[in-house]
């Protein structure tokens, strides 16, 4: 919710914003690699003012996802904003990325100059009553 609120504010400030769930992003990138859109998609991700990566850490990264993530973060580092949301504590991200050299490079680009917000408490999905009638 907080990442979406930040994205909404960025939109109102005339910034380009893309919200992507990480599993879907890597699936889209894998498909793009197969049909020739991969370089164009990576360039587009590098130009977005605010990239919101949601659901980081649901599954370990394969070699292609590790490489793509590093390329995305490298293109954005120091030029564009990236927000990452995760249920997984940051101290477990290195193992999730898998390969130590890639993990060091990715985390260096993500953690350096980052503003980290740790949230505690119940999920909004648990505490909110559904707006829809069944």
C-alpha cells in the first residue's frame, strides 16, 4: 500500500511510474528474450522515473533473472528511483539472489543510498473489511 501511495504521488508530480510484481517482471523479461523485445524492454525499464518492484523474494532468482535485475539496477542507479517491497528480511536477500558476485553487485546498487522502511503489524489485507458484497 505504501509503495502504491508513493507511486500515486509521483504520478501527480508528473513522474513516470511503473508498478511490477517481481515474479511477473521476470516472466515478461524471459518471454521478451525469446521474441526479440528484451533489449527494448530493459531500456524502457531504465527510463521510468519510479520503478516499483513488489513481492520481491517470493522465489530464488535463476541466472537470467539475476542478470536482468543487475542490468535494470545498473541502468537506474543514481539516475532514477526504485522501490522494492518484500516480506523477506534484507539479511536474507543475498541467499535469494543466489550467486555471490551477482548478489554483492545487486545489493550494492539497492542498499547504497536507500531509504529503508521496516513495517510491523498486521497486513492491511487482514485488518480491512472487504468493500465488495459477496
